[in-house]
């Protein structure tokens, strides 16, 4: 009787294991390449030192947007659901968050979402193709509040150069922060940068979802500030 129970238990755990795998299928080739489990919505470059093309990222040609530091992906998911005719790439350095986004995308059956686990500046400066993206979003990035850490802030010229180079001729860069001082610091630098023009951005101009961080800040009574920047020089 104990033996039968044991066999039954083993069968049950095998079935559970198979079910888990079916729930979140892995990319076998990428899993082998990286030596860790890679979900199907994760984008793993064949070569991390070569510029990728859009066709490496997505099978179909479509306007493509990037969400830098996508966190748990709530913003990315909502955009991807609202605009099935566009492609979306999330970039995030934390593995746990990348996995969460991949699982959400798989559950929602979104084939227009990919997630890249990599550092933002490296990704936009070296890995992604130039003149290829219609929109780049930076939502609630780390504000690095201490003055001695301001050098780590993304919103300065080397970042602007890289974003500018990735956008197509009609492309836009959209920035949103809860941190007032970081907003002023960024707006001043953007105003001095000649290759983008800031344009007005009213709430109902287009669908723009709220990210997890935005909801958290709003619950604490904070409001967020936006910059919408159009590419003006090629
Ligand atoms: C404050 S959270 C905001 C997340 C999301 N954008 C939102 O609004 O809910 C910042 C995110 O950016 C990621 N991040 C910070 N610096 C990064 C970098 N240099 N490269 C890639 N991801 C980064 C963090 O891991 C984190 O998930």
C-alpha cells in the first residue's frame, strides 16, 4: 500500500512538473546558450557584442517601441495590449523582474512583447539598431537624489545621444518621473540639447498607461511630470 502511494506521489509530481513547463515554455536554444531557464518572451541576442537588427528581435515588421527599465512590466503589458499592431521591447537589468514580465506576456498571449535582460546604456549605445524605433519610454527611472550620485542619472547628454540615434526620423522620446528635482535637472539638460524639441503633452493626447511606480507614488499623493521630445536633427 505504501509502495502504491509512493508511485502515485511520484507520478503526481511528474505531472505537475510537466504542467509547469507547459505553462511557461522555455526557449531551448537560449536556455542552453545562457545555462539558465529562458522564457519564450525573453530576447537573448546570439552575440552580445554585435548590433542586432529589428528582425532579430521580432519576426514581423512593425513600429517598435522600447521601455527602458521596465520593472515588473505593468506599463509595457498595457501598451502591448492596447496596440497589438506595434512591437514592444522591455529592457530590465533584474532577472526576477524579467521573468515576471515574460510570464505576464505569455499568460496574456502577447506575441508583440520581448524582454531583454541587460543594462540600459549598453543596450541603447551598442546593441540595438540605429534609426529603427518609433518611441522610447523612460518611466520613473532611479532619481539618484544625492548630488554625488548625479553622474549616474540617465537624463544627460550621452543618454540623449544614444536615444536620438535609435529613433527613426519621426521618433519620440517620452520621460515621466515622480521626482521633482530630477525632473527640473532633466528638463534643463534637455532644453540645452539641440537634437530634440520638447512638445506639449496633454493627458488625452494618446493612450498612456500608468506604471506600477506611478500608481505607488500617486497613492502617496505625489504627482508625476512628463517630457515629450521629438527628434528634430538627423
Ligand atoms: C524605479 S523602477 C521603475 C520601473 C517601471 N518603469 C515603473 O515605472 O514601474 C526602475 C527600474 O529600472 C531598472 N533599472 C535601473 N537602472 C537600470 C539600468 N541601468 N539598466 C536596466 N534597468 C535598470 C530597475 O531594476 C527597476 O526595475
